[in-house]
């Protein structure tokens, strides 16, 4: 999902709620920003080694209580390209308004979802 860094709205990011597998890994030590007390850690591409974003390891209480979408994997827009998630039909772009309710059961088999689809 296209996002904007709240601390600096001039910085474009992509975010996801599903941790990518087999494409990135943590690098360096955890750190905090000057704006809040969220605990962050950089993530780097396993192929090239470049830092491509960061993961919010532990969100601070004010950030958890603020309006957020639950996406804690953040990617720098200049380091990656975004791909829209598709709905279960595989044809239409998944929109927030079309997400199933939590109470609805889904019979979708998630074992067949590709790694690329999880990153979307």
C-alpha cells in the first residue's frame, strides 16, 4: 500500500501487514526516532544487500492508539516498486471497502499463495 511517513509527509513509502519471506532480512541494530518511541529495525534485500525499508518491531503506545492501518513493514519508495493486492477472484484490485468482515469465514487455501502475493 502506498503510504506517507507521518513524521515527514514529503517521504513516500509502501507498507504491508504481511511480513515478506525469503526476500529481506533484518540488518543492524534497533533504533528509535526523535518523533516517537517506536522500536524500529532496518530491513535489507537478500539479493543486493541494500536497505529497502524498516520494520516496526514494537510500536509505542501513542502510535498504537492513533489512527493506523496495522502495517508495520515499511519500504522506501525509491528502493522497491509496489504491486497491488488482488481480491480472491485474482482479477480486481483489493480495496479497503471490500475486505471481508473478521466474522466471515474464508475457505481460501492460503498454502497456495505465492511469496510475491504475500508482499503485495
